[in-house]
C-alpha cells in the first residue's frame, strides 16, 4: 500500500475511533443514567465474582501491576533505544511522541472530567486519582499499537499473527483487570482503549510529514526498505 492510502486509512481510523470516545466522554460528563447504571451493574457483578474467587483476583492484581503504565513506558523506551541503534531516528521520534502525547491526554482528561472511581464496601484493591479514562487501558493500547506498527513490517507469516494476538491480549487483559479489581468503571476502560487507538492512528497519519526523507526499515513503509539502496542506507545522515 502506498503512502497516500496509508495516510487516508490512518486519518479515517483516528476520526472513527474518536467519535465513540467523544460520545462516551459526553455521556460521562453529563451523568447519563443508563451508562451509569450499566457501569454499576458490571462493577457489582465482577466485584462479587472477585470476592468469591480470591486466587483469580490475585492473578488480576498481578496482571494490572505487570502492565502498569510505568513498565509499559519502560518497554516503549527500550523500543526507542533499539530504533536509535538501528539509526531509525524518525520512527524512534514517532514512538516517543505517541507515548508522550497519549499519556498527557490521559492526565488532562482525567482532570477535566473529574470522575470518581467505584466506591465499593469491601474493595479488593485501591487506586488514587480520577477514573476517566483508564490510564492502564490507554497506555496498554498505546504500547501495543507502537510495537505492532514498528515490528509488523519485519514479521513474516505466523509471526504476524503472534504479534497481533500478543498486542491485543496485552491491551484487553490490562483493561479487564482494572474492572475486575474494581478500580475503574467499564466505560473508563473502553474510553482508554479508544483514545489509545485514536492517538496511534493520528500520529501515524502525521508521521510521514515530520521530515521529507523516506523511512527505511522503520515500519509504516516496508516497501521503502525493500527498494532502498544499501549504499544509501550506509551513508551518514
């Protein structure tokens, strides 16, 4: 696929994902009772399940700590360092920009919306700060997205399925663990996923415009890597 269709696809995806995110945000801010009732029903049901299955609850606590935003940011930093060592400076900049922009948006939206977390009588876990959107779900989606777009061009055959399945599993399991342990409403997690996908799509659409030179072995444009002259790739930048 050429760069034009890729830009169009990424831009359209960003807009399409932002629409349901914006709708959820408006409903949360407006205190729409059907959404609140649904959130409460899911939270109460999962909380009862968590109390009845302490071993599974412990596994979810372990999972939510493993994929905390900070370890995910460290993983993304490792990806940036790996890209810099391969002289893929533009893609390293894209990964860093995506993680920073997404993280800042999450913090700003939490402060603007000011939604409180579930208040359970017998909580199995606690978390500080506001609830909407879920920072864990957001950062999991961001990290999964940057790893997929960076590594997909070099993955072949079954490795592509492994990459996609791993990324989806990390994002989904991280978000679900936050609901199971009762520190986020379901709409918080869904909004975090949607915002993460939207940020990745938006920055991917803007990325080719950052600098004029082509991307070589940097993801997003694998065709350029196949056509690149080895002498050109070895030349100093």
